[in-house]
């Protein structure tokens, strides 16, 4: 069975042979080490850390002006509100029960 795009050994016998030794990529280890050291030096000498600090400070000031809260603080306040609402419902039910038990006030 012939796959599309696969060389056919009957039609092109030279394409199916193993690649020759001179076709293998030859990468000099020194070239890679030199490239790595140049990249390291460029990153070390770049203004990226200073830019990052300035950007973080700018964003922090911008978020402060928006009057945002942390997710943890929001979740705490949400739980407190849920508890208060539950307690309020309990107290309203208790008041309704007590009012229904109370004798009617005499009218004048």
C-alpha cells in the first residue's frame, strides 16, 4: 500500500535509501555554548527587571484607585453576610411567633 506523499521505492529507489552521513546536522557544541552565553548576557544586562518593577507599581496604583478588594476579603464578607441574613430570618420568624402568641391588646 502506498501512502500519499511517501516515496515509492519502485519509482524512486534513491529516495528510499538511508540519508547519507553528510546530510546529518552537525552542530558544534561550542556554537551552542556561545549562543547560550550571549543570551544570558543579554537577559542579565536588559532593563526587563526594572521595566517589570515599574509596570507592577503602575498597575498597583491603578488598582488602588479602582477601590478593589482581594478575593479572600470578598469571600469572608460574603460568608458574614450569609450568616447575618440567616440570623435575620431566624429572628423575624421568632418575632412573628411571639406576636402570634401574645394576647390581643384591648382597644379603648
